[in-house]
C-alpha cells in the first residue's frame, strides 16, 4: 500500500560514490510508479546521522562497513550497524541494508521493514526498497505524525492559550498530564477514522462492530504482567489474567522500588474454540444444526453467559474460549516467565474482569410467582390463567355495577 501521488524521501548511506549513484538512478527509473521519489545520497555516516536527527525520511538504504574508517576482514568497521542502532532509538524508519557484509546484520532482518541484500545485487535492493515503501508503514507514519501534531497544536491553541489565566494559578506540572490524557482519549476515539480518510480507506467497522484490532494491545504496552493479559504458558496453553492491575503493578528491576502486591496471579484458562469440549460434543452429535448439543454450544456466544467469554482471532491469537470455571492461581514469579502475547484494551479488559466478578459473586434465588400481581394489573389473559390452574378475578363493568 502506498500513498498515491506522495513524495517519498529515501536516504542512501553509502561510502562508495559510484554504487550510491547507480542505485539512486535505478530507483528513479524503476520506482516511478509509486509516486515522486526524493532521493538523498550521503557518503559520510556522521552526516547521515545528523540528517536523520533533523529531517524525516521514509526509508534508509544503509551500508554496514565504512571503508573510510579502516578495519580488517577479521574485524570490519560496522559503522552502519552502529548507526542503525542509534537511529532506531530516536527516529525509526524502514531500513534496507545493502552491504558486502550481509552476515553481520542478518540477525536484524524483519522483512519488509528491515531487509538485508548483498551490495553486488542492486536489483534485489530495488525490490527490497519497493517492498518497504509498499508496506504502507511510511505513509501511515507520516499521517500519524501529522495527525498528532495537528491535535497537539489545536489543544495548545484552543485550551491552553484560551484558559491560561486560570491555568497559571495551578501547578504547571499538571499541564503535561492533561495534554497526554486528552491526546490519548482523542486518538482512541477518532484516529482510526481520521487516518482512514487520509489514506483513502474506511474504518474497519461493519454494522457498528469494532475491528478485532481494537480489542487488543499487541504487544502489551506495560513492561510487567497486568490485568487482562493474554498469556501463553511454557506448554503453549492460553490464559487470561484476572488479578486486578493494582495488585500487579511493579517497577522493573532497574527502574524503581515498587513491588507487586500479589504473590500469586489468578488466571482463567482459554482454549482454541475449535478444541472446546462443547464444540467437540456438538460436532460429535452428528447433527450440528439441531438439538441440545447445539444449544449448549451456542451458549458460548451469548454476551451475558455466566461462564464463557470468546476472544476473537487476531494475528497470533486464535479464536479462544475463556472458561471462568477453569481458574487457577500461579506464582507471579512463574508467570513472569510466560509469554505475554497481548493485553485486552479498555473497555474490553474491564468487561472481562467484571464478567468474572459477576460469575463468582452471583447469588441464586428461588423463582417467585408474580402471576397474582400480573392478574391484578390486567396483564394476564383468562385462558392463560385458567391453564395455569389459577382463578381469575372477576371484572366488574360499569353496566354490571348499575344493575347491582
């Protein structure tokens, strides 16, 4: 996916001038269908780093060895890898390593956003650059940056500047949290639709149902285990964390002294929907469209089911059935070693925890017969009342009253 008619800025970092110029010419000829390419060639790695710190590029073509700094075949100068490590921490963009030392960076390859091609195969480099631009990440990054900048400017202009007379009397350290929380709330409600309009696509919604992407934070945004995490244990089993987030909040070992309150983590088992016992019994019954087994299987899909919740498929997560009757407590120290696949986003996380709370805390009561009340209000029919063995109260009309 590319942004039709856009200008894509590509930075080629290559100390061999002839190779850099040849690649630049090939890109201009072979990728013209993507839009306008603004290609900048830089032969000095230090200057390339300064450019990346001050300017926005959509993709970087990066050599690994800087021949101007010496080195030997046994101990090559890996200036390009060091540059990648630095820019990845400050301004990450898709990268194509075009190098004679492909083995030195092969561990970084994550196509199509990080690719490694030999320097003597420039045609492959052109293909890799096309793949990186067509991934949609450059266009998406550009629009997200513009969207955030626009909203921050509007907030500062319309809220901060307009209300400064009141705000200057309060603790100014509160302005940053106000900006961050407002920005996060606005993006969650509006960003997908705004980006869809900008990119010429529609928001991924059908008849008011949210996309499954809206349900998950994947990968998780917290550094520690938290409520509504979707986990995989060491045997590959799926679990959902039910312990409240406040009991699990903790600093990383290198970041502070706050320790989690919980020693154990409460977990509900989740199994792939296709392996759920109810589904197996339904299929085994031999008549999937009928009968008691079908009704039992459909119970899983009820939004108000007291026992089950379904988590829909997304990326590495299959369709999962969460069973609140299969719950266990596992030491937090052990759970930390499990794989945190995702965290349910708000309000799905709160809904999951609330559903579990209702399940374990619900109180059953005997059914109360309200038939007499309904009859007194005229809400029940005579035939129905007679069928139920009750005697309907006589109705007195105005005519009957006069005759009496």
